[in-house]
C-alpha cells in the first residue's frame, strides 16, 4: 500500500511516454513507465538476468532484489525519478531509470539539470538494440522534465553498455576513476545523434519488413477442408509458386487424424507446429482473429498478414477492433500487414513467396510495388504480367506489398526496406493516403537519391480504414513537396507503369534534348509536339520514310545516339508492307544493337499496332545462343518468324547477332509492347538493357519528361546547398519576445508593432504604415514619413485588392492626399470601415507574396508567388520545406510560371532576385528556429531593381506542434 508521502510524491501517470518500437532485429517491443503495479514483473525480470549482467549493473554480486529495492525501482515521481521498461507479451525484457542529481552528486530537484542513468537488459534480449531504444526514450523524457545532461558509471568490462552510450551521437566526455568509467553527455539532439537514430530506424524497420517478405516458414491459418475459399487459395498460391521454406496448413476444424492438405502438413493449431513459424497468413473471419493472434504470439511467430475485412473500413466498431488487433500483435513483438490486405509477394529465386490472392506468381524483375488497395494491387500486377492489351513492362517484380488498412506496416516501412534492397531498382507506389507525410518526405528524399520512386497519390479523402494525420495543405501543395523530395509524381496507374518501366532499365537522360526518328512523318511530328508540351527540347524529326529497312533504323539510331547534342532518342515505327520492309525480329535486332553501342542514353519506341515487333523485341532479352545471320538491313527476302517463337521452337531462323561495337558495354535492348511479354531477370553478367515501347506518343514522351526531371533532381541533390548564417539575426531576442507574447494566450495573431519588432530581429524590415483615422491624421502621418506616400484601405475585404481601387499611390503632396482620402470615403464608406493607413512609397518593382506555415502533418512550408491574381486566382505558388537552403531559395523563385516577370520579360528591367532570395532564407530561418511562429505572411513584397520592400506583414504564434521526427523512434500509436 502506498504511504501518504508516496501519494504526494507521485505525479499523474504520463501515458504519452508509452510507445511501440521496432528493435534492431525487426521485432517490436513496448516501452512504458514503470509503476507501483510492476513489482512482480520486476522481480520476475530480475530473476532471468545473469549474474554477470547483475554485477555490471550494481558493481557487486547482487543475486536478488530486496523489498526496499523493489519499492525504490517501482515508485517514481515521473519528474526527478523516472523508470521505463521495455516489454514483450506484458513482461519486462529491459529497464532504464534516471535520478536527478545536484552538483554534489546527491538526489536533487529542479532547477538541477543533471541525472544519473542506468540500464539492465535481459541476456536473452541483448544485442537486439533494446538499450539504444530505451536511451532515446529516457533522454526525451529527461528533456521534457528539464534535464539537460546524463551521467553514467560503467565498469570497463561492460563494453556493450559503453558502446550504447558512445554510439548514441550525443556530445560527451569520458573519465576514469576508482576503476569505473564515468560518461557524461548532453541530451540536446545533435546532427550526429539524429543521423544515428535515423540509421537505426532504417535498419530496424527494413529488417521488420524483410522478416515478412523472406520468411523461412509460413503457416496459413484458416485453410478450408474443401477446395475453394480464401485460405485454401492462399495455400495453393504458395505451393504453386514454389515457396522455398516450410509450409503449414492450420484450421482448428481439421479432424485430428488429418495429416496433410494438398500435400502440405496440416495442424489444428499453430501451437502444434514443430519448429519456428516466421509468418502467419491469417485467413479467418475478423471475430476469430484475436484467438489466432494469441496462438501465433505464444508460438513466437514474427509477423502476420491479416486478410480479413471488418475493421476500420467498416465504421467505429471496426476501428476499435483494428486498434485492439494492433495492440494485441505488438504485445507479442509481431508486425502486421493489413488487415483487409491482398497479401505479399517476393519473387527472389531463394524465396518464391506468393502469400497473396494473386493466382499467378509475377515474373521476377527489379520493380518493387506497393499498393494500399487490393483492387489497385491486382491492376498493377496484371498490367505488368499479362500478355495482351495495354502496355506491359520490360521487367518484372521483385517484391509486392498490399497493405490494406495499413494499421501497422505502411508505405514508410516498405520504403525503408526497398532503400537498400539489392533486388529492387525502381519503386512504384499507389498511395490512397499518407499517414505521416513528414516522415514519408524524409524517406522519399533519401530513397530517390538512390533509386527512382514513382508515386500515384489519391486526391480525395482517405479511405475509412486509414489513420491519417490532418493536413491543411492543398493536394497540389503536397504534390509539389513530394516532387521537391525527388518523388516522380504521376496521376494514373498507366503513367505509373509507363514511367516505372522506362526507369527500370534505361539510363537517366543527361538533359532535355531529344532526337526523334522513324518511318512515319506524322507520328514524328506528333511526338515532336508532345515533347514541346512537356518542356523538352526536341530536334526536328528525322523521317526515314515508310520504305526504311532495319539497317536504316540501325544507322539513324546510331548517329542520333552518337550526337553530343542529344540526350535521349524516341524511335517511332509503323507497320510497313513491301519487298524490303523489315520483319519484326530484324527491326528489333537493329534497334537493340544500335542502342548497345551507346549505353549511356535512353531509347524509347512509339509503335502503332506492331504486336509482332514488340514480342520480338521483348524476347530479345533471352541469353540463349543465337545463330549468326545477316546484318540488319541486308537485302529483302522472307522474314524470319518473331524472335520469341524462334527461341521457343528452336527454329533455325534466328535474328542476327548485334553489330560489333568497339569497347562498348555488352547490353541487351528490348522493346516491350502492349502486354506482349515479360522477361525474367537475367542472371548476373547477362544482358539486362531493355528498351520500353509505348502505343502512343504522349505516353512515351510523358514518361521521358518525368525521367528528365528526375535526372535533374538527382544531379542537384548531389549539391543541396546550405542554410546560410546571418550575423544580424538575434535568435535569443526573438525567443524572449515570442515567450512574452505567448504568455498572453495559447494562440494569437500578433499586433502590427510586435510583428515588425519580431521580424526585425531576423533582419526583415517592414515599411511603417501609420493609421489615418481622419484626413488630418493622414496629413500628419505623411509629414512624418515624407512624400510621396501611398494611402491604403486595410479593411479585410479591401486589403491587397488594388483592383478594387482601395489603394492610391504616388501622392506627392497634402492636397493630393486629402483628395484621395475623400475619394476612398465616398467609394467605400466611413474611415472606421476603411481602416486607412499612410505608408511611404517604395521603389517601383514586382509585387510578390511570401508565406510560411507550420502544417501539423507535413511540417513547416515556405511558399512564394507573385501577389494578386497570379497567386490568388491561378494558384501560381511555389513551395519548399523548411529549412530552405540557398540553392532551394534560388529554385523557389524560378519555379513559378510567372517567374519571367522577375527577369526582364518583354524588355522590362530585371529586379533584384538575390535580395528576394535572402528574404526567403530569413523567413525560413525564423520559422525553423522558432516553431512557435506557426504562420507568417509578407504581402506585398515589392522587388525593385535594387532591394526589396516589405509593405505588409501578419504573424501568428502558438505553442509549437509536436515534432515526432525529432523525438525517439516510435511506431504509430494505437
């Protein structure tokens, strides 16, 4: 029973400290505060710790905890004394605690800002990264409670614990005295500590997904006794795919004497399976899932794929059922794909996992696919796999994940896996929603720097089953921010596949210059027009005429690729009839051999009803021996059958070997046409270069344009620039001013005087605007400011609306000022309705607007555009995530469609864009340094030939939203 002192000492239980984390090996654990109710758990935990670990913790033999120890380690005030435990299945596997100390090393309270910290990890769980995760969380708790520094005393032989501290990335110092290593380190996150934390996050989350996609054993729970049904179908798909691990069929209704189902060992319960089970595919109704989760957890299953519906997508009751499912699975350290999932696929030859409802295994390849919707997943797989209709791929699938309601495993987790997956070269994602946009943006930027990431993002509201953080940003703004992170953002499934297939096997273009050649003048002109529309720089199409031979194509393509003014080539082809017309296989070989000669430039084909050609070119990926035949374009005669048919039948009529190219890398070029065929991944060292083909010019050019933009992003990402320092920024003074203003309330729009003062601390000067409640007050203000002046109405319906006549400029004297004042009053009403102000005239220039806002989901966003109709009516605004670098500020100014107005359009005088970029950087610094500045607008900002003038500013303060990306690693809360 607690004593009165205990009750007085305790603070309210900090439920927000509870968190689920992914450990180094991909398993999960729950971290939570230790309470008085944990006495028995603590004793049981301690009994399972080895004597050596106890010695390292207490510096002496300590076989058991006394009652006094148990009391001390379970009674905390959650301020000066805090204990956290990592649990699996409700039982402790590790603990950490801190005790606040003063300068003399004795227990203390605030304002003392140092604490001693100590860990104890069960031996069976050492090496899983538990201590590192606990350190991140106890450090975050300590910072919240005003502790800025940890001290730890460690025996020299306890190298594992010393490594936990030294590898964390905090600023620290080490000393050695009386046989003990003393470590002291600041808890303020550093660039290194954040980098360490995110690297650990990536490795842990990637391994958690890898355990789901490459299991050593799979149990299908819910296999029907009769053919048909979801469970029986999944079992058949796994067996037919040639799954390399052990496979088990489970159904509690199986007769006790049933030993096999379709040749697979059968069991009534997962508990009955001998040996480990890595993955369980749960194909039972939602009401039976909890019992299955318990069975799997008790057996040590690592992950679940839950196919059942009836969860969050079905309403509030289902939403609560989904929360309970996630909590239940995580309690056992398991991760979940689903519920309401379509399944997962891994085509790697040493895995061959088809734990999905797809009846056929996709062909192996280099594309990773993610879809939240099962229907979209089916569409993607069939588009890549089928042999007839639509555009097919030139490569297959490495892995596929359909996350369903993505209650646990999300697109972010799968991105972590694909980032360093050697089997995946291109990532295609269909996202109906983005649960954590800030994290997705960070992961996307890192992934896109290594491999292309193509995304279709849903425009409407998120599906019912998805937990999504609210965002105030328009869909268009989110799309721009994704592009800024290197994401290739497309609008349809067709564009997703088109872009993915080009990027899977063609090099990135070095620029936008495009050569066009083919045997159809009209198709070449159409391609040329589409290139212009997409912002590419095409050369005049080369018409080879309808009588062109395969040799003509070969020579023209070789010349185009060798041209230093060409970055990519689009080949257009239509069927030709005649004595010398090339056959499909012959033309395929001509294009393939020409492309192999210059492997550094992408080649695309636009074809019209050339099914045979596409099949031949697709089949050219084969590495089977080929008979030497005549060179492309040599004499007419009968054409050999398509290459694929030749190879399948062993036909002696096979296409020619590629033309020899001195010093050229050995590559295979293949054109894929509408779903004609898909190649299997060539073995190491085999030919792998493929050429995609498209049935329409606009599709080919759109894919090429996306590749050009992505290539440009990759080159720029190598030199991201820097966030400049400015000597005149008073960060401390701004913090003090903000703190004083927030004492007035939780959120407020700052007055004009305080706004100008705060902006001034960041070197942003706002031109004074003096109120003019009467004509005499206006005249007095003008005398104080000096003529010429401007008279403006600042009423909300007239603010920034010069088109309505609420602004009078270049008033040279008092007479003009009074006359204008009378005109405004006559037009719009009394002065108290107009709220007129007088402001000194700024130099003539281009009116612009600068905004920054902190979005609760995406983070701080800086926006720029021209003031007036361009931004308000046309939405011509550019956006960047804060903090903005100098290079990003430069690109931001040039990203809007109306940017030419800043650079001397039609003979006008160019304005001072460097000064504008500096202003953008200063605003970025302000909101980055002080997240309490949740919104700031500078409008108008007049950019003159020399300098900028900020004529108006509004600013809003509020307590900063939580920054989950800067805190310890956690899984989404349920």
